[in-house]
């Protein structure tokens, strides 16, 4: 296989490749630290990636990264509290430099609810200002006295009952740079995507990108808090960075083409919903979901993004419903059981909550 086709193949299929298969395809020795989910993966000197396990509450749920600077460690995403403890332990086994910063790529529980654990370990949660705006919208238990998402998630996650929501307290309105001369990390908000408050971490020297859930690698997309139309445009801005390695918010790490794949999935979803549903009433439109699912499943580039889940927030039906609403202003009402929606708001946990 040529280098290019190898790369394309890997980018399209890493979700289903074992480490051994991937290494064999790459045709080289196993790079030091390269590992499967649940293992710290050294991707460049001082730069680590850790793939979470979406189906295991006790493990790290979202993907994490960390960069060991000369004087401190910057962690990408706080994870849930259980995940935060796990990641802190892994970092501690590699370096005794202080963990100073935990960057929340967005406000969701699997990326930000571990903030308090980081604070107790001497770090400060950092985020784009939009994360606070999103928390004010959804974390009504913290900002008001009305139970919000944290309280809903605490019913399903024991690790939330011994800690508390800690909103980020170091905020940036556009970007924020960490640079000690050796390493440089640029935190940047590039537009509305998975939420209204997403930011990515860009390492220009190594051309490594940590996307948070602006990009995932597998059936993990949740569109409910974002805007799918704007998401497609934001991915254009992300692609302009020109990364070589892309560490997504969920799923195996990949290369630049994962951004194309994620974007192609949403483009196809918008086209299909536009063509088959937009002129129909919510009741009629619902009957088209399975045919849209089959069409997208038949497209090799994006098939891995099509969730098999019948209900729940990252189900295919809820993604279709979000796009239908964006295009028509109407809800696919029967899909959205609001009580269930609220209950799974965080424990959706990308596959954890029962449908
Ligand atoms: Zn998320």
C-alpha cells in the first residue's frame, strides 16, 4: 500500500483496527507508548493521549491529553471525577511536575465534571468563556436552585456524589497560549459546533490537534447542545490548521482525514434530512429515519458515525431530529421524550444510559 492510501485507510478505519493491525499497516516497529484504549499513549516527546472508554463509568469516559511543560503539566479535559482520578494517577506515574491546568474543551460532564478533583490536586480549570455561558444555561443547580444536569447525572453516577461542580475560573474569550519555548499549546474557540462553547487545543510545532467533541471517531456524536449547520463550517476552520495527528473527544486517535469524515457525516445528514424530510410534517418525516440511516450506513467514509442506538441523546434518531429542527423550526416531537432527555443529559455518557 502506498503511504497515502495507507493513511486514508487508517483514517477511515482506525475505529475497527486493532493496535497490531494498525502497526502492521504502518509497516514499522511499535512506536514507544503507542497503545490501546485505557493506556497512556506517548505521541510526541512530552505529549500524551489517553483514549477513554465510553462504556465504563469507572474508567476515563472521554479522551484525554496532557502536555508536560518544563515546569508544569497541562491536561486536556477534566473527564468525570472517576476519570480525573485515573488520569492524575497516570500522570503521577510519569512525572512529578505539578499539574497546573485542566482545560475543559466544553461544558459536558464527561469533559468538565472532574474539575473539582483537579482543583484538589493543585490545578486550575481553564476554558473558553462560552463554557461558562453553557454552564449557566444547563447547570441550574449551581447557578440557581433548580436541579440541572449535574443533579440529573448524580442519580446515575456515584462519583458525582462525593464532589461538586466547579466551573472553570481561568477564562479566555478567543484564545490562550501556553508556551515555554519548547512546547506551545494554543487553546482556541473556532466556532459553534458540538456546543456553543467548544474550544480545541492546537500544538503547532508537532501539528497535533486535540478537538474535544468538535470531532469524534465513531458513533459518539451528540448534537443536542450545538448546531449541526454551524458545526460543518467550524470544521472547515479546524481543518485549516493542517494537523498531522488528530486526537478526538471520543474514539481512537487518528489523522487529518477524521475531520473530513466527521464533516462528511453531518453534510450527508443535512442533505438527506433536507431532501427526504424537510417538506414533511413531523409525523410523516419520522417514517424516513430508517431510510436515511441505511443511506448513511452505505457510505464507507461515514458508516462508523451512524449510531445503532434506537433512542437516547447520541442516537441516530436524535441527530436526525436536531437537523430537522434546524432546517424546519419544528421538532420531531414523538422522538423527544423530554423527561428521558433530561435524565440522560449527562449519563447519556455516550452509551452508558439505557435508552
Ligand atoms: Zn460533549
